């Protein structure tokens, strides 16, 4: 059985790591904040001091970090992955990053005889813990096939999309749906409240129509009860919206609604809502409209 390395043990990384350990894999982990490795350590993961040691102890490494700069840091800077390279070492990046950066990172890895696959996922920690994520994979197909069993352990649905960058582009397009759906749902709830209507009625009618979503059927009921325990923070979604707009410029695209959404999410972060779940955009709108 392949030895797996995991760099980044935040909410998603911790859940993926837990599932891999429970599936019988040997796991070596690193996180810049060592306290965040404690849960996986208790479950049997081997904690090391830097990404270099992760590479030395692994056949395949999964990186789940904040952004492209963080991927480059753990990969190429002091005691990075490249300094622990060995034959057939493969890196799988599960972070949400600019697809153009992904191509550059993959190219730089190849200069060190290391293959990188894009492996972003859809689904939060509560889905990762059961191995039911949706995974998008891009890069050299040979290595996708080689580690397919591991990917099938992590995700219940897998899409191979071609060359590096493709999977991260789709991931950004997916997160754009999350941003817009959260805003539409939150403004619908805010509008119902403004009309002195119980938002539960709005949700009941919405969810009886073609326009219902998983968000409106599940998270919305927590939202109207001011429950915003984070599975994916508002701040991280805002970061992804910024990345979407940066990437769209390269493609020569104008995304007017995304620009408007960016303004709203940025204001919410500035107002102190960034640590909430992304659905906490409703809490920001509630404050904006003086709804108690």
C-alpha cells in the first residue's frame, strides 16, 4: 500500500487525513502550525518537521494549503518538497489556486523530476470524512491511473480533465456557484424578513420548486437560526473570488456579477464576518439591514 504524505491539516486536510488513516493508509503529515496536527497524530499519523521529511517518507503527497504562494513555499523554499525527492514521487495539489499558477508549479516540479497533479475537490470536511468528495484531476494521465485507488478512497466521484490547470479552473467555476448561491439565498431570506414573512415559509416554497439547491435544503435552516459554524470560511471564499477575477482577466473575460459579489464579500470580511461559514454572508446582510 502506498505511503501518503499530507501537507496542510486545516479543516479539509484533517478530514481527508482522518479518512485515509481509517482506510488503512500510512500517513506522514506536516502543518506550519503544529497544534493542528494533534488530531491526526492521535489517530496514528507520523508528524514531521518540514515538507522535505514528508517527501522522504511518502510515495504521494497531498497539499491542502491556503493559496498558490503557500503551495510554492512548501514545495520549493527551505526544506521544501523538492529537497526530499526520490524516484516516482508525485504531488497532488488539493488547494484552490489560480490555474495559471498551477501550470507553472507543475512545470517547476518537473524540472526536479517530480510529477504534480491538480486534485481539487468539492464538498466540505463533513463529506471528506466519509470519502464522498467530488474530485477533479488534471495532469499526466499515467499518474492519475497509478494512484486511482487512493483517489477513489477520497472521493465517490472523480473527473479526469486533461492537462494541469484544467481541474483548478473548474474548481474556481464551482466556487463561483457557491458564492452566488449563498448571496441569492441570503438576499431572499433578507427580503422575506423585510416583508415580515417567516423565512421558513420562503424556504418551504423555494424547496418545492425547480430552483431548490442542496444549500437551500440543508444549510439554509441553520442560516435562519444564525448558525454559521464554518466548514468553508467566508474569508476563504472571498480569497477564491479574488482568484477567479484575477484569472478571468488573463482569459479576457468580464464577469460583472462576480465583481459585485466580490465587493459584498470583501465588506463582510472587513466587518468581521470572515471566520464564519461562507453562508455567514446572511449575518452581514442582517446587520446591514438592521434586522434583529
